[in-house]
C-alpha cells in the first residue's frame, strides 16, 4: 500500500524529515483502509460534492494543486519575510497533503456507486476525522492544526502561518469552481 500512496502523493518526497514523511504516508494508508474509496477512486471522483456535477477536476488533481500552491507560497513567504514570518516547510507540506484526508471517511457510495456524503461525514466533517486519523498516526500538533483549520471550522481560531497558507491555497482552488457565474 505504501507504494500506492507514493504514486498518489509524489509530493511526500518534499518532506525532508523522514519521520514526518512516514507518519504522513501512514495517515493516508489508514484512511484508505477505513474508506469505501480506493486509491483509483481518488483520481476519478470530483474534488468536491458542492460544485457543478459535471466538473472534471478530480479529488487528487485538486489536492495536488493545493500542495503545489502551498509549497510555492511558503517558499516566497520565507524568501520575502525571512525571520519575521518563518514558514516550516515540512509542516506546511505535510499539512497540505493531509488537509482533506478525512474526506475518505466522510464520503460514502450510494446504491449506484456514486460518491455522496455519508452519515459519518454529516456528523463529523473531514477536518475532525482528519485530525483524528493524523493523531492516531502520531502527527505533531502543528500538522493537526492545519488539518483542523483549513476549512471554515478554522475561522473561529487563530491560525499559524502554515495553516493560513494551506487554507488560502485550498479556497482559491475551490471557490472559483463553486461560485462560477
């Protein structure tokens, strides 16, 4: 399964800390083991259930774009602001990779095999289930904070610099699809 995770997420190799990289991969393995979805499904299903049903952007296409945008944004913040606003790139990348891992538990399939939000997902949205998975795999609080605050649930708390970057990378690649005119 580890090989499958690295096929989904070649960006794992950007995490320099081997233990953090391993725990990030382990979280995805655990999520897939508990999900009705397969790794192949992630390349096929739409990245959101809230946009146009004919949208051709897959879950993985969106998620990988978020990771790339977050990485480049973090690098620019470090370049321009240095010690005044340091971004921990390993924490940023791990958090971006894991931001939507909880969706694997949030989603279910209906009788026709269509992906829907399941009962579990209606009760515990993906930021909550994602943090639970990440903590079970030993991820540090700095990464769990990104998972917890990347969506609207995070609007009620202070975010770290890394969490802001992931939040904005996620929403800038979601809202234009949701709010097309």
